[in-house]
C-alpha cells in the first residue's frame, strides 16, 4: 500500500534529494542512455546490471507504456534484465505505464533515518563483533560472500545455509572479480562495508554507498542459519555510525518487505514513501 498523500508534501525536498542520489549512483560505473522521460543505465564492465528509471528533473508529458516498451527493447538488445526502479510518490504515472507494458510491479517500503534518532546500539551475543571492512582486510571476501548466500534463501526466517556455504562462494566471487571490484570501491570511498563475525566467521554483512551528503544502506544479509539474532540490526547500526562520521546527513534504504521494515524502524528509520521495482512476471 502506498503512503497517504499528506506525507508527500512535507517530504518533497527529501524525495527530491533521493532522486538526485538515484540518478548519481550508477554514473560511477555506468553510462546513461536517454529515452525521453526515462533513463537506462548500462554498466560498463562486470557487475550487477542496472535498470531503467525516471529521467532526473524532466518536465513534460507523463511516461507512457510506449516509453517503457522502447527501453525494454533496448534492454533485450543489450541482453540486460528488463527492470525499472522508481519511487511511487515521485513518479506516479510510471506504475500504470509499466503494468500496461506487461511488467509486474513490486512494492518496497522506502525508509529514511530520522535525523534526530540516536545511533542504535543493538545487543548481540557474546563472541560476536561488528566492524567496518577495509579494502585490504583479510575478511573482505567473506564479508562480500555472506549477503550472496543470504539472498539465495530470502526472508527473515531461520534457514539452512550456514558458514559451510561460505568457502565456495568466496572463491567464486574472488575468481569472477567481484571481491576486487568492491575493494576498488572501498578505496575510492564509493562503498563502505560492515560485517558481523563470530569466532572469525562472517554471519552478516552490508554496505552503504555515499554520494555527497546522502547514502543508501544496501545488501544487508545474514546467513540463513544465523537469523533472528539481531545481526542485521547490528550491521545497520555500524553502517549508520560510519555514514554519520563521514558527514552524511541523509541515510536511507528500501526494505524488502513489511517485517523487515519493522526491524529497521527499531533502528530509527521511518517510512517516507514506496520504492517500486517492475520486471517481467516469472
């Protein structure tokens, strides 16, 4: 369910800042192709592919299904996922256009850290430590691999995959260059990475990605066998503390679902809008 309109006006400057951020983040590693009311970001080199989204600051006719079809055709031509990401309250016409173009739209709570929220200090069990990970940290590959395993078994419930799944995933992500790319982003200040470990084994990790005074918390994932221990909240708290230490004033995230949003609310995040992702039905 999208947010009631009475929130929309008071948060408009905030949503405008987020639009600038969403437009800026891909540009460090992708080229932007112009499709009128839409922009398609195309990654240069290896890594997660990007998506289409509303063109920043564009005035004029609302986006239509024909606009979406044009971007999808280009995505198919390039062998990219036919996906689009946007904020419901900022670009309301895109949902109907995406659905008319045959895409399925998924809703995610968009949450911003309350500027006055105290830094959360969640409790984790004895033997668990949380730290920021540098580009030369011996634990870098493990911190990168942990969320990959987590997102292979999504949700908040306890699952089966545990530390024994790490070694193979670390090797694969090292061999395909993912670990090296993240090390480069850490050195450049484009990404910050936090990990929670127990007896040296990574159990949960996540990132934030600063651009100017804004940063998004992304990819916080806990090994399924280690869920329900407050580790995601602990990693998020470390990321928030790091962002604030860097002088970042707006920290935000998209929660996967409502139960996840309730967890982030305990860390001082409040829901301000609805992030939408459109993609072909499976």
